[in-house]
C-alpha cells in the first residue's frame, strides 16, 4: 500500500479518536450537569449515548489492527497506532464513568438535594479539563501540556479525600443524609477515575511524542 | 528475523504475561485475606508488591512494541501481541484494585470488626476465580472457558448491589457503623472492578481465538 494512502488512514484514525473524545467529554459533562442542576433528562441522555462510544472503540481497534497488519508501520507510526488503541480504551472507560454518574444522579434526583458539595464541582471541572487537555496535547503533539495534565491528578485525589471526610461527617451528624451522601461519595470516585483515565491518555501522548514511558513515575491510581 | 526466533519471543511474552497474572492474583488474594482475617502485615505486603506489577506492564508493552516493529506479524500473531498489551493493562489495574483494597483494609483494621459481610467474601471468590480462569483460557486458547467468565460478571454485579443495600441498612440503623460500612462498600466496588478487568481479559481471549469482537454484547461495567 502506498505511503499517501497510509497517511490518509492515520489522519482518519486521529479524527475518529478525537470524535470519540468529544463524545465522551459531552457525556461526562451531561452526567455532571444532570447531578448539579437536577436534570433527569440529561442523565437519561447519557445512558442512551454510551452505545455510540462503545461502537467507536471497536471501530478504532479495528482500524488499528488493519493498519498494523497491512502497513507494517515503524517507529512513530507504530507508537501512534498502539497509543490509539490504548486511548480508545481509556475514552471508553470515561464513558462508563459518565454512565455510572448518570445512574447515581437519577437515584439522587428522587430525594431532596443535599447541601451542595463544592469540592465535587471542583473535582469535576479539573477532571473534565484534564480530559480535554490530554486530547489537545495529542492533537498538537504537545508533551509539555500532557505533563501539566499529569500534575493535576494529585489535586483531584486531594479533593476526593476531602469530599470523603466532609460527607462522612454529614452522615454521622445526620443519619437522614446517609443514602444521599453515599451517592455523592461514589460519584466523587467516578470523577477520580475520569481523571485517572485522562492521566493515562496524557502518558500515552508523552510516550508518543518523546518515545519515553513515564508511567508509574507519578501517583498510582 | 527468523521464524523460530519469533516463536521464542512469543513464548517469552506469554510467560511474562502469566507471571504478571500470578503476581496480580497473589496481590488480590493477600488484600482480601488481610481484610477477612484482619492481618495488617498482608495488606502492607500488597502495597510493597505493586511496583513489580507496574514494572512488568512496562516490560510487556516494550516486548510487544519491539515485536510489532521488527517482525511485522500477521493475523493470529498480531492479535496475540495487541491482546497481550491490553491484558497487561487490565492486569496492572487489578493490581491497583488490590492496593485500594489493602489501603482500606488497613484503615478498617484500626477499628473493631463489623459483622462479617458474607456477600463480600462471595464476590471476592468469584472475582478471583474469574481472573484465574481468564488467564487459563488464554493459556489453553479456550474460548468456551472465556465465555463462562463473561457470564459470571452478572453475579458479581448482583452481589455488589446486595452488599450496598445490606450495609446501607446497617449504617442507617446504627450510625456508629458508618465509617466501617463505607469502607466495605468501597471494597465491594474494588472487587467489582477486578471482575470487570477479568471480563476484559476473557473478551480479549475470545477475540484472540475466534477473531471475533464480543465486547459490549454483554453487561457494561
């Protein structure tokens, strides 16, 4: 197969990954807005939207395998294709987390709201920005931006611990809040996992650009 | 490079994956025994043991990339190598879950035990057997066994929901149990994720053996 054909395949692969990324960002955002603004219809849209993300992951894997089999790529191209498979897997799991958040949000919307937990909104903002920036870093082959994404993961972990302590205190002070506080704790864990997947994607970008494996030199999940 | 050299590389790759699998199984088992038998030294061993798992994932990825670059494998060999990368990622995350369980177990061991939750022990047994069987299915290229693994994931989800309801009831009846019950709920989620990763591995085995993508035709995470 000719080189320009291969280049076109690589471009198409990148576009599909970015399309998947923007779908997944939208799902995560809808799930979080559903929670914060108590809009059940948005949570239901997330549950319906996940199938498209799953289909995209299968398509991306399939493209990658075909390119590996037919084109025998080397060096950077090889890293791009194997990274694309990993990024597809991480994006798919961000979609799963959006679904988990939407499901818990639907349950929470059946009860009166608990006092808003500011830290959850902050966590959500950081995790969503990490996802977006990891994808931007991929598009622009910007390993400096990818490194910035890695640094933000600690902040998310810190907020997660604080959310846990605040909600635990709530529950102990007023057992009537237990079920709702528990739901929010689980959602904070889902957001933490979104940040972890964004971290994985940022690590893939660094590997792609610098051919250097930076995994496990940061905080573990 | 010659074919017999490539065969030797493939064999070495499989051995390293199995080695990683058995390390990860041991970590998960230690974390759960630490919880059930209240043995803090086992939980601490899990925290120390995770670095070896992380190192193995990097090594396996590196082997795979080299084989892809140097050998230009086709068909089954290509699927084996890309599946190995995915399986390595899932095994590494099972290791992360073992660490999460060990950390929570260490916190729980500082307080008197809550009434044992039988369902958590059952979940743990199923999830560990799923992991072991998924790896066995890989070794024996046994897609029937891999399909059995997939079927067991529903049972884990069902137990997870029951654990949640039982512990929620505990917490509401006796707020003094809130912190401990919460720890057990988080551990049940970690076990659920181990089962999810075992499911992913089983799906990779089916793809490897049958060249058929069965993802998302089962229960999502």
